[in-house]
């Protein structure tokens, strides 16, 4: 719920999915889940001009531009691990292919291409692999001579887990209890069995783990040309597919 450009990270992430035609969301709540509930409970009125009758307390939205999303908020426990949270959503998600991501990273990943990639390979799981920008400048040495210098380059090797998963319902067979860490045994086992594929994304991806990360994203947003916003055309209210 930390804000970038007066919008919480959760909104930015959901906005990207919505642009690509996916507007039904399930949010696995844990710590401070009530804050997320309050945000969505008040979302419609916060996006509207209001007329309030102070005598009766009635409220009428005069002009509104709400997002055409449906959002299901599910309490999945305070101390439950990532795989455990997903396991608790089994009955909510149902028996269809579904997508999953974290709440702390934005990207210009093409969600439509990601889903098409997953459906084409017919495996159980897809993870989006990314090469983030390094935090520091890269120096390549030839003895004591600097052979090359790059100011905060994109990491050239060692792709990392960027979230933006796609899962077949069979993934639930790999989740065992609240202590299951999705990134541990489940994904390791899927990889060993040849059931985990990587959608390689070479575009923009940035997590927000620190104040510095927040400042980076705020600066990008302030330019009016943030990569993740460009990917969604700055709109959360495009016609439903």
C-alpha cells in the first residue's frame, strides 16, 4: 500500500493486468490486511464527486470514473508463508489457469504474451525471469586498469524471479500447509521435474523494497513517462474484453 504518485503499489500492479483484459482479482491478505480492505471499500467514493445530505447522511456519487474490476479480499493468516497463502486460495481460484504476482514490484511485462507462452508449453508453472538494473556502477578491471565502466547497468547474467507467475491448478499438489514457501520446495521440485518454464522479460522491472527504490519509482512517475504506466497506457478503465 506504499504509494507511488498517490496510488498504492497494488493499484499500479492491478492496472497493468486490467489493461491486458484481466480484471478479476483475488488478494491474499496478511499483515495490515485491514488497510487494503479499507482502501477498496472506499475506492468508489474516493474516485467520485459526492453529494452528501448532512441531515440524513445519504451519499450520492455525482461523477465517477471507477475501475471496472472485481476484487476479492481473502484473509490468509498473519504468519503464513507464500505457498501457504496460495494453498488457502485453492477453493477461491478454482480449477482454471490463473496468474499470480507479488505486491512490491512493477513492470512493463506483456501479460498477454506471458499467458500465451504458458498455454503453449503446457507445463504446470511459468515464472517471469528479469534482469534488474544493478544498484551500483560496474567496473571491469584489467589488472589495475579500468577496462570498462558502466553506470548502474542492467544485470547481464543471473536472471532472477520477477514474479508475474502463471499456474495450472496442478500446482496445488505441490503446496503442503501454511509453512510452505512457494519459492522453496514447490518451485524447486517443479523445476527438477521439468514443469517450470521461464518467460524471459528484458524490459522494465523494479521492486520496491527500500526507501531508495520508492524514490526511484517516484522520479520515474513524476516524468509522466513511467515504463509500467506506458505499458498500461495510463488507463484502468478500458472497455472489458
